[in-house]
C-alpha cells in the first residue's frame, strides 16, 4: 500500500541505477562509460538485474518497488525460520511480528535501493548455512550447502556486503579450530570452506563474464576503494558523505594522483590516535543512535501537509512522531538482543551456541567496518535483521522468567 500510494522519484545513486537499467532493458550498455560505473563497477550487478526485470515487466518504477517489497517480506520469513531453530516457536513468531511492524523497515520501502534484494539473498543463504549444523547430511556437499554460497554471492553482487558474512565465518572457523581438532569433527570447517569457495567462484566468474562481454570492461571491481575510507574518516562530517571531499578528489583526472591524495588524507585523519578514537565514538553514535532518515522515501512530502481522515496535518509533524516511536521500538529490540548475547556468553559451546554466535560476529564485523568507512543511518538496516533474530532469544529469556512468577 505504501509503495502504491507513495511515489518516490529515484534520486542520487538510485537515479543512476534506474536510468542505466532502462538503457539495459533495450540493449544499450553505454551506462558503463559513465565515470560512476567505471569507478564503482560493482554497481553493474544491480543495474543488470533491474534491466532484466524492466525487459520482462516494462520500464516503470512500480513493478521494481513491488518486487522489492516481496524481498522485504521474504526477509521477515527468514527471521522467523532462523529464530525458531533456537527458541520456542512463539518467540520466533514474536520476533518476526516485531520486525513486520518495525517502522524503519518501511522508510526504505518506496526507495529503489539495492538493499532489499541483497538482504533477502544473504539471509536466505545464512538460513541454509545454519540449518546444515542440524542436518543428517552435515559434512557432505549437498545442494543446500552449495546454494548457501551461491545466495550469499548473489547478495554480494547486488550490494557488496556478502564479504561481511565470509569474514565472520572465517573468524568463527578459527575460533573453533581447537575444538574441531579435539573432537576430530571437521564438518563445520568443511561446510565453511565449501561456502567460501562457491562464494568467491561466483563473484569472480560473474565479474569475468561482465568484463569479457564488454558490458563493463571493469567487471564488478571497485576501482576506488579508498573513497569509502576518505569519507568514513572525515572528522568534520563524522563519516557521513562529504561534498567537499568529493569536489576535491573527483576533480583530479589522473587516477594515480587522486589515489595519492586520498592516501594522504587518510593518513592525516588517522595520525592522531585520540582524535581517531573520538571519531569512531562519534560515528557509532550517528550510525546506531541517530534517528532514521525519512527523506529517501518521502522527500516529496517534506514541508507539505497531508490529508489524514479529513484533517490536514504537516508531514514533518507526523514524521517526528514516527521517528520517536521507531526509536523506542529500536531500543527495546536491541535490549532483547543484548540479553540474548549475555545468555550466549554464559553457555557452554555447542552447535546452537556457534550458530547464534555467528550472528553476533556478523553484527560485530558490520559495526567494526562502519567505524572506518562511510556511514548513514539507513545502512543499519542489514544489521537490524540479525538484531531481530537475536532478540528472539532475549524475549524467550524474559518470557521464561515471567512464567516463574505467574500463578
């Protein structure tokens, strides 16, 4: 309903995706000549995907947004499916219902962002991965095992966040090495290695195909990885996009000189340890405690009045109330997740512990990464998926505690 009645014109990167996809839908791949797509060639994946959908469904915006809504609903289902493996089903349902009504989920619903499809694929891949620990065929190369690596790779091609899952998996494998050797059970290591091999094969192969077919000669590469760190380490903007940095660096036509200046800025910005620690604190405050931003999805309503049941109400007044409600929601869910983490730390290690703790590693890796690269409050949507899954265990703890005192 929100997507149907709220028209959001694609802006910024999303506008580039949309216009490039329209060209692709009619067989025109000239978008790759644009500086944006030659510099950040990894965005070619989402453009080809949207272009394929447009060829099937027409070049309108609405079909793409409706499909994104289906991905959001699918992500909600996987929150339930993952959680119910580790807590009583009713608490898994509660966590999924909470996510269903979590306001920030809807802030990006009308936005043509690559976050929805990427989140869905990666969470599906994680669900398959975690289910392998309970499968009778654990340790053998099965279709679900291969599919897990494929889905995480596809999610990464749509939006480069799959590497967070792989890095977390590596950490978990290393930490489990002692126990694996002691028990002589190499199932977990075998599964992890297969998933990683499939992940890198898919990413490398797709990039090579995109390059060899001249869709984008740069494949799916990131030809300017320093940019995210330049912006992320900007003390003045607290790691948020800097138009001044963009003006300074993108005006330099020589790539080697641009990279040299970028490295100089990075070194300068990390040279003061105290200042760097303060920046990391400020960035985490912005990333994890600031209000969400409604402008991406509702920019056309900003400063206007909207009709609600016959009353004309300023949209800004409504948005402030919605954002405050979202923050209360957000804090309570995070508290439940923290309760779950505390409970995990007190338990002995077993398969369930590893599976749930894997989600904790993902959160830690995601938070750690954004301590150094560009941030926006909307980027926390990926992490919130795992916060809601973990919250189910915290809700279960509260529920069991209350039961003890009920007549």
